[in-house]
C-alpha cells in the first residue's frame, strides 16, 4: 500500500472513527509467491501487488495518523488450498487435489463443524491467509 491510500483513509474517516484494513498475511502469501510467479500482479490481473509484515502495516498507519489497536488473522484453512493452486498453476482447476480441497472448504463453510472451527482457531495465528488490522483516527489538538 502506498502513502496515498493511507492519506485518503485518514481524510475520509470521521474523527475518532474506526477502520478495519484487510491485507494478505505475510507468510502464507510469501509461500504462494515462491510457488508461482503467476499468482501475483502483474501477471495475475487483480493479484496482490505487495505484502506486509504486521509491524510494517502498523507503522504505515501510525505515520498517517491512524492508531492501530487490534490485529488478527483469518482463513487458516484456506492457505493450503492456495498453496496447492500455486504448486499446480493458479489457473489449473482440473487438478484432483485442488478440487478435493475446494470441496472440503465448501463443506466447512456450509456445515461449520466444530472440529474445523477449532483447527481454524488454532492455526490462524500462523497460517491465516488474511490479516486484519484495526485502527482509529485520533484527532490531535
């Protein structure tokens, strides 16, 4: 994220307003990038352009006047799916393992069994594909 988006986020956020910023989590995304250069921009239209570590994004927020106050990760069970996709080619929908894992993820989303909720909770600090940083616009007098 360049300076401009943070400047704009600060501009449009009301005083003391809160914001949630979602970004790709560094480790799971870095693994995808190592497995396939077709996964990220510019080769993949709409793909991620850059990834950040937790402290990098928090520092950028602070520099633009947004005070980070919470952070968590989500979608840990999705990381292996994307690693498989990157290993066989991001656009390869016919791979058997990719199809089976997608079926598993769909089942998990629809049925929400306790075991996968537990696995998600345990794994998300390390494998969570998405990082969410919460911030607040602090007004300085």
